[in-house]
């Protein structure tokens, strides 16, 4: 259960970070840039949670893989969302 919550925290933090970027395609306007430090703090907390749940090295790389997955899939999903609207 802790893996699920830690994974959801990483996904949420990555989503918040992505939505603050200028080139994001999910919202008409990005979230305010003032939320980016909050997103980075949430990302650091999720990395710490992964390292607490697992071994230090394994937790770091698990968080890195989850973050790569989130930041790689969100632009793809926005392209698929725009293709459905046409």
C-alpha cells in the first residue's frame, strides 16, 4: 500500500511540475510559475519517500523511473487528446 501512495505522490508531483511549464498542452494557460517550487518540494519529498520505503539506491532509481514515465507520457497523452478533438 505504501508503494501505491508513494507512486501516486510522484505522479502528482510530476503532473504539478508539468502543468507549470510554459509549453504544456493540457491547460489553455499554464499554472502560475509560483507553484513550481511547491512542485519541486513535492518531487523531493516523493524521492525521500521512495528512499524510505525501499533501499536508498533502489528508491532513488524507482523515483527517477516514475518521474521519467510521467514526464514522458504526459506530452504523448496531450497529443492523443488533441487528435481526438479533430
